C-alpha cells in the first residue's frame, strides 16, 4: 500500500527543473538575447547618425534572433523528450550570506515556444513598423525601444531564477512605459504610461515578496532548487507564494483588480499595442503561473484564486469590449478577456497549463494580426480610431479586410481556425473542473462573438460613414505582408494540437496532462460552444448590422452600456478610493511635517541635551574637566561659525 | 613601513584646498577650477590604485597608527575594511564628478570659485578621514569637522535663504554631534576603567574598545549616544526636516556631497560603531529602529510625492532610502546587511545623478518648482533622458545598481519579519509614483512657452554625469566586485553582533532527481 501511495504522489508531483548544461548548438542561447540588446544600445546611444538605417538594424537583430530560436527549437526537437532542459550559466549576479543568485538561462520546452513567439511575432511587427512609423521623425528611437522590449521579454522567459524573471519583468515594464508614452507630448499618453508603470509596480509587490518568501522557505530562488523541494513546504506557505505570484500576474497581465492600465495603454503606437499589449508582455503573468507550476500544482487554494481572477476578468474584458467605439480599446478589452481565459486555464492546474500556453500562442497570432489590422485601418483613415467613422472599408482595404477576417474567425472559435482549438479546450477543461467556471467561459465566448462581430460590422461592413476629405487606402506592402503572415498563423495555429502535440511536448515541464471526461463528450462540447458563438454573432448582426449606425455615440443607453464605456468604473473606483484620499492625505502630511515634526524635534533636542548633561556628572572631576573642555571647544566652533555673516 | 595610502588620500585634498586658497588673486578662475579638478582626479587615481591592492576578506587594511593624545588614549589610526573602502571609493569617484558638474556654481557665491572648490576639496579629505578612522576620538573629530565645509558651502553659495538653511543644518548636526560627544567621553571612562590600552591606560582604538563588555545599562546609554548622532545624519523620521531645508538652498553639487557622501557617515557609523561595540544594545534597540526605518521609507516617499520643489523632493527620496539602509542594518542578517552596505554606495550614485541633472534643469529654468516646467523633453532630449535614467535608478529598476541592494534589503527585512518586508516593499510603488510624476510634470506634455528657451545639456555637463550612470549600469548587472569587497565585512559585523542567519524552512532534498530522495 505504501508503494501504491508513493506511486500516486509521484504521479501528481510536479516535475522538477533539472537542466543539463548547454553545449554544442545550445551554447548560442545567450546570443538570442544579446542581439536585440545590441540593437537597442546602438540605436539609443547612436543618436542621429543611426537615423538612416536604424530601423533596418532593429529588424535585422530580431529577425536573426528568430532564426537562432528556430535552430535551437529544431535542435531541441531532435533531443530525447527526457533531455530537453538546457541551462546556460552566464555569471553570478549577486551573493549575500547563503543566498546566491545566478545570471542563468533555462531553455526548455516552455521557453522554446516563447522564444519563437517573441522573436517571430516580434520580427513581423518590426517589419510592419518600418512602414507604420515611416513619417515619424523619431522612428529610430522607436526601434531602439522595441529592441529593448524584445531583450527584456527574452530575459523574462529565459531566466532560470525568480529574480532573473524579475529583471525581465521590470524591463518589459520599462519598455512598455517608454512606448505607451512614445508620443509623450500628448498629456494623455504620458499619463497612461505612468499609470501602467505604477499599477505594474503594485503587482511587483507580489513578485518581490513572493521571491522573499521563496528564499525564506527554500534558501534559494532558482527554479531548480524550488521545484525540487516544493513538495516539502507547508501548504500554507505554498498558498501564500501562489497568491503573491498571482498578484504579480494580475499587474502584468491586466487582470482584475489591476486591469485598469491596459485600456489607457492604447495611447501607444499601434505596433506596440500589438506586440506588447496583446501578443507578448501582457501574457507574462500566464507564463509566470505556468512556469511556477511546481508551486501551483501543490496548492489548490491558490489555484482557486487564479481561476476566480481569470473568470472575473474574462467576463469584464468582454463586456468592456462590447461598448467601446475606439477600435483599439475594443481590442484591448478583448485582450483582457482572452488573457482571462489563459489565466483561468492556468488555474486549472495540470488539466489546463498546456491549454493556457496553447491559447497564449494562438491569441498571440490572431490578436497581433487584428491589432496590426486596426493599425492599417487607422493608417488609411488619418489616425481616426472611432469605428463610428468607419464603415464599408472592405473595398478600400481588401488585404486588411481579408486578414482581419481570419483573425475574427479565429478569435470567435470557428473551426478550423486557431482559436477554435485553443479556446474550446479551455472551455472543455473549465467544465471538467466546475460547472460555474465552465459557464463563465462559455458565456464569455458568446460575448466575444458579439463584440467582435460588432467591430467587424462597424469597420468593414455596414455603410460608409467617413467624411468627404478622408480617403481610405490600403497600406503599403511592408505592412500587409506581416498581416498575411499572421493571418496564416491564425488560420493554421490549431495544428499544434494535432496528436496532442502541445500537451505532450509541455508535459515534462508542467506535468502529465490530466483530462476530465465530460458527459457530452468533446465533440458535444464543441457544438454547444459553437452554438453560443453563433448566437452572440447573430445578436450583434441584429442589433448593429440591421440598424443605422449614428456617427456620434448615443447618450441614452442602458446602465450596462454606460458602465462598460467607463471600463466598469475601475478608474472611478481607484480615483475615489485611492487617488483622492491619497492626495488629500499627502497634503496633510506636508503640513504636518513642516509644523508638528519640525516643532517636536526642537523639543526632543532639549530633552536629549538634558540626558547628555547627566552623563557629565557621572564621573570624577578630572574627566569632567576634559569633558567640559571638549564641550567648550565645540561651542566655540559653533559660535565662530554662527558669527560668520552670509548676508 | 608600507605606503600610507589613507594618509595620502586624506591629506592630498586638504593640502590642495589650502594651496587653492593661497593662489595669488591674479590667477584666472578657470585655472582655479582646473587645479581643483586636477587634484580630485589625482585623488581618484590614487584611491583606485589603493582599491586594487585591497585583499577581500583580509580584514582592516592599509592600517596606520600613531599615538596622538596619550591622556585620552587617542590615536591617529586609519584603516579600511570592505565598507569603509567602498565609501572612500564613493567619495573619490563623486568629488571630481561634482567639481566638473558645478564648474560655474561657485562664480556667483559670496567668496567666488576659489573658496568654493577649496571647501569641496577639504570636505573630500575629511570624508576620507571619517570613513578610514579606526580610533573613535579621531572619528569624532572628523565627524564634527565635516560640518564646517558644508556650512560654508551652503551658507556662502546657496539660494536666497541660504543663511537660515546653513544654521539649521549646523544646529541639527551639532546637536547630534554633542550627544555623540557625551558617548565618546563615556567610552573614554570605560576604557580607562577596563585598562584596555596598550600600557594599561585608556584607548580609543576600535580594536581595543571592542574587547570591553560594557554591561547592559552602560552599553545601552553609549549606544544611544552614538545612535542619536547617526540617525540625525542619515536622517530618519522624525529628525529629517533639516535635510530638505538644506538641499533646497544648497547648490546641487553641495547637495551631492552632503546626501550622497556625508549622510553615509550615519549609516556607516551604525555598522562600524553601534553594531561592533554594543551588540547587546543593538539587539535591544532593533525592534524600535526597524519600526522607525520602516516609517521613514513610507513617510519620506509620501513627502516626495507631495513635494513640488525638485531638490526638496530628492531630499525626501533620500529619507526614504535611508530608511531602507537602516532597515537593512538592523534586521541583523546577511541579506539585509549586505544589501544595506551595497545600498550606501548605490544610493550615492543614483542620488548624485538625480541631483546634478535636476540642478542643470533648475539653473536653466531659473526655478526649482516642478510647476514651472512642462514639455521640456522637446527642447532638451538629452537632459530628459538622463533625468529619466537617474530617476529609474532611484526607483530601483532592475538592471541599474540600486535594485540589487534594495531587493536584498527587502529580502532581509522579510527574513526578519514578513511584516517588515511587507511594509518596506510598498516603497517600490511609492518610488515609482514620485519619480514618474516628476518626470511627467517636467518633461512631457506640450512644450510650455516659458520653457522654450531651455537649452539641452552641454558637453561638460554630460561628461560629468555619464560616468555615474555607466557605473550604475555595470554594477546593476555585475555587482560582484563590490559585493566581494563588502561581504567579508558584513560577515564580520554579524559575528561581532552575534547574529545568525536562519536556515531555510525546508531542508533541501539530497538529490535534485525527482523522487530520488524520498
């Protein structure tokens, strides 16, 4: 019986990070990071000299990193499945007492996928930006920031230690800050950038304290040590670590209650929204949870927290997406919602980790595709973002329309496009866990169909609503080619699930995949989901497609619409509960400091002088005379100095 | 006899200061400035050569000892371990930076550039003396002596209310100094009673004093005497108000010398004297100091958020950062103390950069009020970039050197008590607010008309700040050389204070193979 129990424990024990050190082709791992880092340094320090070719260097570094990532991936495929974790030690970062933090990289099945996503989608978006930013006289700097972002994001997913993750984590936060505020002469952009950084820092509390608690518990913050010993920690500790990491994930991935920055972040140039605020950075929270599966798999309580956060956010984001007239904000609400799905999946544990990553990848394709599509539309519409001013753009922008449509079908979950496979799996796993969670995921799919159909209707279909002097036109090839590539990926991304490839591939990292059989069966579930999606789309068709669309948003709308337009009052809440009292409190504190503190200290000074006088009386006359001499000496210096008149 | 490195480092700037003053009146101001810069660069080269000869882990080095006042047991005794050396290095690195950055700041003062740079050099020499003294009496003399140059630099070259600010600075610090003097005398009494000196008499040598068991009451009183002076110096709530007032009036260079270097005497003194000489009292005071330090972190940051005057804002960020430094010392574990020692150096760099770049902008705009700025990035992109990087260092962004120190202090605080860690960590959010709010209000948005005349930084100004920023980047990714220097003295301090690091809660499995150890 003991043997049976041990076997049971072993089966469910999360896998241990136990890499072998990198040699052969894997020794180029560091180059994947170093190339974009070099690009960033040259572009940001090179100044105007690099203006002419800066964007090309920016594209070249990331494209080369993609090629390297591809070579590494193929090499990893060629290895035996038990031997696919590779580590590269670069240098010792810092040491304090028994605490060592290495600057080390971990390349395994999970980071391999991320490398391809980051450098692949990253390279496409770099190419697109060459056209999109062509007329911006700070284009070189833009590419410098983009390269900086890619560098930090690669550090985030390759670090072998929680503190290394933190370096990348804050690095992408910095790049995000710089890029949201890229047009910083606009006060709204500058404010949005600051807001994003500050709210992310609230999440960073979670990562800082999480790393601290991990150190206190395990004496190390490296994945290898923590994963090997996690099962020995108490469940309370594991839950606390899990919840702290969840807080961090909420900040970076714009999950409730730290979601409010993402909608404002749309102030950044559209390629930034596509790369950072859709495809990669905002999904870092999902990465963190899945990477820390050796913690989360052992704590059901923390996983429940993850699921709750995911469910709330997936519904919130979807509802917000329904009411936005700004095409980018509608897509941003959608991003929140889709990441909600990923977080939800990650919270399901071994049943969901792989699907979280699967959806993260397909979402990276189709959402980047649609954001770039939105950018292409804006490009042709003189940077107008209001969908009420669009309409019937399918003719003016055929390539943008075609590629966007594929993204649309993918996010709705229409077979055989990528989103169908990945979202369906999450809904199925959610029902396997809990009926309420399943229903949330299912309803979310319906609402997604509604807001995306609304977006398609307002933008590409319906009647034209643009002004006479606007001349919508298709974007240049340098922009449409990345759209086609991403549309292609959005169409075929589901192939990752063939033969359960992705679950098998990831199982050495996240543990053996567990499947719950549903009463309706897999196909039945898919049919139900499809019906809900069609329903959502049909309602949008009825409400939006069959009525005239006013170019000014109507004022008389339902409470829900008003709430959704106001981002479900997230900002209002923060303003009333945190910002306003905070500002008032700080004002009071300034007065307090200038009057009370300054005043009391004068009083304390007198008290301490009395104490020091007491000391003088303790000892005999000989000592006292020396003491008095010294005091007198000090006083003479004092008076001499005070006597100097500065005028 | 080996080469007296520390005496040279101490003497060169002092002699240089005197020579500067003695220069004939006919010498052009530019040559006075060049001479000052030359001396400080020579000092930097000597300091760096000395550091290269330092052997990590070999205890106090470059020692010199001469009897000075026999009746007191006072010696002219110098020597540095890791922490002292790092702060001497900080001093010799920042002084040329400050001189170059303050090139024209002495022109309009009361006594002209000659006295301005002479006081700066004098301050450099005295600061080296403070960090290198291994005799308590000598330390005290240097400690008090450093007040004089700052007093004249603030009072002679500051803003309109400089006289008042100089007096406030002096009164606060002399008050702290006098309380410490009482403790210094008390030490003499104790050393005479315990006959620790070489010939059975009194001794002020740290090595002799550390042999004494002061007993609970005496130890605590003496500890308090030192601690009060140090807490005023490395200002903690509630004795911090002088710092903002002083920085508001001082020239940016003076503020750097004061906040980046001299205030470190406080935190340095806590480690070197309070922990080493009074271990029992240290343990006794720990809870109180931890609470005060944590309050300082949050209080200083909140004040900085609300502050409109740029130098005052930076002064308050330092109150917050000294909170971190003192917290790291008094949690009495390796992570906290290593972080804290490293923080002293890193805070010196980040605050120097911020003060200097802020100073460049204030000089151009003719106002230190954030309200008077707006959209400056448009006309001064280099200044904006440097302000942002300095600000990011102040908010401890990973990749820049302050991060490692702040992270270690937070970990150390957490090891001490999760609550201490949880309160301290709020500082990272507040720091993001005060730094980015300042950047947003000064640099972003449309360019204000009254800001259109602001010019970007000139080559001299850039050259002065860039080495500091480069050092922060290098030490952000590779702090090892500095930590290797500091860690042995951290270990030594912890041994002396009798503190032990708790082991991990979970004993590691013997093997990393899954299930192998079960």
